[in-house]
C-alpha cells in the first residue's frame, strides 16, 4: 500500500516543480537573447588595380567588377564607389552601375582624391602642392596650398575626413596637415619624422590615426608619440583601412592584401594575384552570428528539457 504525501508537502513539491520549469524557461530565453545580440563585422574590400576595380571577400577570393573604369584612386561614400580616370571622377553603385560623372577643371592635376560627406571632392595635386576643392558638379570652389612654394618632389597624398577636417599626408617634410572644411584654413596636425621614411597612406579608426611607410604601419594621435605597430614582409603599401582591431593593407609590388593584427603586429596574406593594387577602401556591415545562435538555442533546449525531466522524475518518486 502506497503512502500519500500530506497536502502541505505535496503543495511544496508542486511549487518546486513549477519553479524548476519557470527557471528552465528563463534560462532558455536568456541563451536565445544572448545569441541574438551577438554580431560580427563583415568586411568587403575594394581596390583599384591594373585589371579593374577588385572586390576582395573575407575568405580572400577576388572579383573584378565589370563595367567600372579603374583609375588610380578609389573612394566609397554612402554605398557609392568613386574612381578617377584622367580629369573625370565617376560614381558607381557597389554592383557597378554608373550613377554619376564629375568633370573636374582641366587646370587641376591630381592622382588621388577624397570625397567629403557633402559630396564636395578634394583633389590632391602632388605636382603643384595644392589641394583643390570642387563641388558635386565639378566646379572649383577653393584652393589650398600645401607648401608656401611648390618644390620639385612628388610626395604621397592621402587623406581622411575627421570632425569637419581633412587630415592628410604629407607636405614633403613628413608633416600631416589639417584643413578646416568650413574655412579651408590649413595647419600642421602632426609631424611624423619619427617614422624615418616617407609617409604613405593614412586612415582613422576609434580615436587613432594610422599611417604607413613602405612596409610599416604606425599609430598616432594629435598629441603624444607615434608608435610602430607592425611591419609586413613585402612592399610597397599602397592603401590601408582599419576595422575591429585589424588593418588591411594593399601591397602594390607584391599584388597582395595583408590582414594585420594591430595588437601583436602579426600579419597574414588575405588575397593574392592582384594586378598592382593602388588604393584600398572597405564596406563594413554588422551581421548576426548565426552559428552561435543555433548553438545557444540547442543548449538552451537541452538544459530546459533536462531540468523539466529531472523535476518530473523526482516528483513521481516522491509520490
């Protein structure tokens, strides 16, 4: 003859069983919510090469975009890709559809350019040591001298927009300059003589600037020292972008793109076989980590099921 639990004890067991079920449900929900909140940054790189504009995927595969004229420099703004050829700047969608052409003044010579947030364009003239600004239709609106008097050397010119200023390298004396984009006043932003080489390309990420030498990457801010963070095995670095603690650099002579860990300086080759890449841009998008979501949901279901089954067995045995 079986013994029955007293009413009070059975009530306590029912409450315990209900609590276990609720706890299991909360655990499952927490696992699922945590998984949904995990995101990763997906990077697609774009570089101007002798074979056309190349898209480099995260796995290192390369696609030459059809229908895009490839020049020397490349810019991406608001999901539009800008390239220059001769005195013309052409804008495309990221799928290669031409949406706009900007004819620049014939009096301006430039190889590189920067598209500003309001679609003004800074044309960087390293022959005459000037930065010429045009509006979105190509009309000249301002000219800024890099040096008081042009010299007979051709320095690298590359820039990035930060806080309503164009920060660019260099003036021929390893000075990074700053142009106020409202007044067009120019000033010395940072001297990079500590690099012991000419200054190549420049970019900005999370409060820090990054500049390149032939094979090296340096980090600096407006105040404080410049720090060498990495050196790759091959040169010459012809473009740099930074995302999630990694720098991606295009190497023209080697025809490669390197991925560089900015914490420990280690580097790996991401893509090879590029025909003399001359610049580098990127599109970074946040995506959900679907693999982690599936794993978390699976674990949540297992934990919840185990808790419920265990509580049920305990309850039946007590009964």
